[in-house]
C-alpha cells in the first residue's frame, strides 16, 4: 500500500523530522510544506508511521 502524508493531520509549520529519519531518503519536503513520500523509493519499514507525532502518515488504498 502506498504511503502519503495526510494534510488534515500534518501542521505544515515546521521542518518534518521524518525527512532525516527515512533510511532510503523517500521523504522530501519543500520549505515547511506537506512532506512527500516517494513510494518507488519507500521500503515500507514503518519508521515514519511509528514516529510521526501527529499520526499523519497514512496508507492509500
């Protein structure tokens, strides 16, 4: 299942800590905007899902 950052849960007012956390650099962010997950790079380790304090990382059906 592809992952995405839910804009209704992500405050988008800070540098996303998940960008540095991702072991394969699959998460990027421009400014303080919504983080973007490159699902082609993502290895589905779950670190971002478990670590996001806002629980903004979701699976897309």
